[in-house]
C-alpha cells in the first residue's frame, strides 16, 4: 500500500463521520451513533470505500486513549467529595446490579460456563459493558429544565462519575482474568499494585505539573506534557501491570483534573479528538462490523440487552436513592438520569474486542442501547419533572 | 508488536522533542532543529529507545502534509498582489540561481550525469532543496527593528511566498522526472493538468467553503471540512497526477487562504501540528539519520552546501532588487532577508528521501543550512540596519 492512500481513507472517514454525525444529532440521536454508521457505510459492509487497516486501528487506539484521558480530565473531584457517600452508594448499586444482570442475560442466551472459562469471562464482560453511565445527555436535559443544580442533579452527576471509576476498576479486573493461566490472586495483586503505583506517581506528578503550571501558565508545554503523560501512563498500565491502556489514560486524566490549567489541556485534547482521532475511532467500530454476521438471535439478544441495561440501572440507582431518603419521585428521576449510556460503553466493548473476549457482532447491542437510552432519557425525565410540577401546582 | 507500544514511542518522542526544542530556542537556534536532534538522540544512533516504524513514518507523513497545508493557509494573497511584479522577479531569481548552484555543487562533488539519469535527478534535487526561503526568522527580526512594514519588509515577505510557490512547482516537476520511463513531455503535461484541475476545483470549492463559512461561522465543521479537503487534495495530487502529496496539501491551503475563517482553520491545524504530528515529523528525520553514514566527504559537502545556498540567494535576490531600483543597501538587506531556510527545506528533503532520490545522510547538510542561516540572518540584518542608521545620523 502506498503511503498516500492513508490520506484517501482519512478524508473519506472524516467527511462521512461529520455528515452522519450531524444527521444523527438532527434526529435527536447521539452524534457518535452517526459516526459509527458512517464507518458501516464506507466499510466492507456497504460501499467498500475503506478497508480496516493496521494504521486505522492504531489511530483509533490513540483516539480511544485520548477520549478516556479527556473523561478523566473533566472529572470534578471537589464536586464529588461534596455529594460524597450517597452518590457513592448509588454508583455502586448502578455498577453491580447491571453487571450481574448483563452477565446473567448472556448466560441465558449462550449457556452457563464455570468460573475461569473463557465463556464465563465473556458473560461477565457483557455485564461490564452495561456499567458505565454517560451523563452528558442527562446533564443537558437537567440544564434545559433548570434542575442541574438541584439535589437530584448534583447527585446524578457525582454518581455518574464515581460509577465510571468503579466501572473501570471492574473492567481492569475482568480484563486481567482473560488469560487462562492468570490466577485470581495474581490479578488482584497486579490491580492493587497498579493503584499503589498510580497514587504514588500521581501525587508526585500532580505537584510537578502544578509547578510547571505556575511557572508557565497557558503555554504549549502544558498540554504537550499532559499528552505525553497520558501516553506514558497508558503504556505503563498495560506493559507493566497488564491493565488496560484506557484505564491508565483515565487515571492520568484524574490525576491532572485538579491542576489550574486542566481545562486548557482538555480543550487542546478535544481539538485533537474531534478533528481526527474521535471520528476515526467511532467510524472504525462501524468499519469492523460486518452485517453478514447479523442474525435473528443477535436481534433478540440486543432487545433483551437494552431492556436489562435500562431496567437494572433504574431499579438499582432508584432503590438506593429511596433508601437514602430521597422521595419516590426524585428516586425515580435519579434512576432514569443514570440509565443513559454513551462513548464509554463503546470504548469498553472495543477493549473487549481487541483482547479477544468479545465478538464484533455484539457492537450492535451496544449501539442499540446507546440510541435507545439517549432518546428515551430526555423524554422520560421531562415527563417526570413536568408531572411533578403539575401535581405541585394542583396541590 | 503490541499496539500499546505506540504509546511508549509517542510519549518518548513528544517529551524529548519538546525539551530539545526549548533548549534549541534558548540557544537562538530554530526549534525544529532541537526536535530533529531529539529524534537523533532517542533513535538507533544513540539511545536506541525508539526504532523507526511504519506507523511513525505514516504519522510523520500526516505531519508534513499538515505543515504544508498550514503554510498555504497562512498565505496572504492580497499582500502578494500589492507588492506584485518586483517580488515576483526577486522570487524567480531566488529560486533558479540557488537551484542551478545546488545542482552544480552536487555534480562537482559526486560527478556529472547526463539529463535523465537518476544521478542527474539527485543533483537537481539538491538544487530544489536550496530554493525555499523560510521567512519567519526574517519577519521576527524586521518586526523587532520596526521595519516590517517598510518597502524592504513587504518585498521580502511577498518574494518569500512567491518563492515557495515557484519552489513547489519546481519540486513537482523534478519529482515527476524520477521514474526513468516518464518522458519530459508527460511530466509537463501531468503538471499542467494538475494546475488546471487545481484552478477549476479551487474556484468551485472556494465558493463552497465561503458558503459553509457564511452559514456556520466558527463551527467545528469548518476546520473538519478543511482537514478532509487537505487530505483529499494530497491524495488526488499523488494518485491521479503523480504529483507530490505535499504540493496538493499546499495548494489546498492556498485555495482556502482567502475565506473568512482561514485563520480559524489554521489555528486548529496548528494545535494538531504542535501537539503531535509536527514533533513526530521532525523527530522522525533524526530517527532515520544514522551517524554511522557520516563521513569527512559529507562534512565538506555540507560546508560547501551552506555557503552556496546562502551566497546564491543573497546575490540573486540582491541583484534583482538593485535592477528594480532599490538602493544598494536595501538590495543587500533583501538578499540577506531571503537567505534563511527552514521547515520547507526539510519537507522537500523528506519527499526526496521517500521517493528514493536522496540519501538520509544529506539531511546533515540541510540541518546545518537551517542552523547557520537562522542564526546568521538576524545578526547580519541588524548590522545592516544599524549601519545604515548610523550613516544617516552622521550625514
């Protein structure tokens, strides 16, 4: 292959991803769904314009690491500590109930496997995909309704962030289980060691970055150092601790989220992401999906997958909120606010695919979940708030 | 190779490039020289931390195309038309005299070859490398001295831009000559066809972009469309017309340089460039350089190369300026202002390397030229202006 053909592929992907992304947004679906469909259209399934290449896969890998780094950078640790324990409990329930539900669902469809079996890890992984809440659509809806700063709003926001952190720990753990020779003890040990490493290096590098930040605020060297830090963390996580590179990148982001120029770094990362790496990542999911693999069985599984993913979040988060003395209506709102899924579900699936736990065809279920949850959440939330409002007005 | 090792390589390159770049700037040398040295340090020549891989080569190729696109975008067509014919004549002399000088120099060192022979193309290519003026250091010096808006200043600026355009046409032509079976006539025809294509598509797409720009000013879709446009042009130039992808990217930039949001596009491209692709490109030059190839012969050649490159520009541009009725002192200033070389010389050399016209060892000469010219230009210019000033004061 001549080097210049990469320009052809990139031009096609960028244009199709942007056009489909805009179209998706007009149809009230998330933009990333449009980008995935763009990949499906230009890929081997339909137009055969672009074949998946190693280069595109590597660019997509950079894209996913940048996305996770940005997610970490945008974490607001202060806000988290404020809402604290209640959000933590809601997040825990919101991770483990869907995890269990997803695992059980996969077993019902594809058979029960003993612990340690590759089939069991796949079942567990389907659960892991269900864990991560994507809060952006809920945030937008609450903002629109004027309830973002309400107790429900801040609780959902904090719970969603903690939920991501717990979700990524679970992912790390499940990924560690994939190699048959790795004993449970070694996986736990490596994961623990990684956390100890992250805390020590995190504290040291946080102060180093604060120093750079103070001496040369708003200079190019800050985002550049941040980017190198993210790549280094991703590499060390995977190479030394056998932990997913995305976990490393996410932690790198969390470590830097409290320095003064974190927004400045995030802004520069965002430009890199939305211009090139983001579209390539999402389109590459579509590229790899082969519609020939699609079957009725997968369709039924996907429908069940969506139902289980939504119901488990609503029930688990809602119930814990109720236990923590929210009223029934607010508890329901919290449950619904937590049910949206987005990029992170795709990123986790991609990781599962690349380490061989997941088959590409399961992306269909994940994409369906993202579409349904992103469309349903604003509608249901608006209904709940308006219903509440009119009841109060009537009283 | 595991995918995650790309993160290791990227982290190392980004950090070393930035640190060496800053160090170079402190020593009054151009930042890119620092980045090249960073590549040399981490590469197989010294530390063996990073090996040149296909992935890095492809990233570097994207980097070089982005750099040329930015160069095109930053062209000020209005300024060009204002200074017009005189700048055009100076630029022509500044391209063809060094082209001839460089070609002759290579022949003196490595033997004369008949026209059409690969050796002849290499000699010609050494001349092509000498053509492109990098005006940024001159601009900074003139700004500092307060002469940027003087007649000398605007003339140098315009001549340097026209010089780039003519230089790239010559490059296109010489690259076309590399395949032995391509007759001179075919090369001319393909080059002409590419220009006709560029003008037609250029006019159409200029209006399309103006329309997008008017409807959605300052939105993400503008730089995204710009990026796709640049990649598409680079691909079409090379695939259909057999013309260097960098020529395509440069033309894409010139086509878009007059739309309202061209600065906005350039700004986003810059972020992509300085964060990742730029450092990778310059470091990859260092990576590929093997100091083992270095010999006394190359050292002498490099010294002669630098002298010829500087003298030919000063004489050619200065003489034409003098003919165009600048006084002797101003003519000399114009000649000196035009003698700096920078990124474009490297980009052209890289192209020669990738198509097999040039050996990696010649990069030494180019790097030396960049260092010497960037350090000498400000010193000589300041001396000339101050000398002038004190003479006037004495009179």
